[in-house]
């Protein structure tokens, strides 16, 4: 999949390819956040998620914890605990 995408980008003018890369990056980041949330909801550890992403556990937690955890916390915390 990646090699086909790169090949198609290399056929385009540089500025067109860069615009496509920016759009793809935004889409992939949103999808990554969704998949991280799904993984956390299924009980996956930050360590396992980080390994799948090819980054450190600390980097994964820093990047995604604020985007995925509040939804989960809301189910378990009483309103006075916040």
C-alpha cells in the first residue's frame, strides 16, 4: 500500500504531491487517534500501542492520552472525583 502511494506521489508535480501528503497526514493522524482509542477501550497497554506505532510508550501517552482517555474516564469516575 505505501509503495503504491509513494509511486503515485512521485508522478505528480512537487507542490501537488506536498498538498496530497499534508491531506494524507491529517487523515492518518485522525485514524491513528481513533485506533488508539479503540485499542485502549479493548484494554491494550500504552506499551503495546507504542510498539505498534514504532514510538516510545512515553511518546504515545503524551500524544494520545489527552485525546482518548477522557471518554473512558467519564464512565468510571464520579462527578465529584474530577
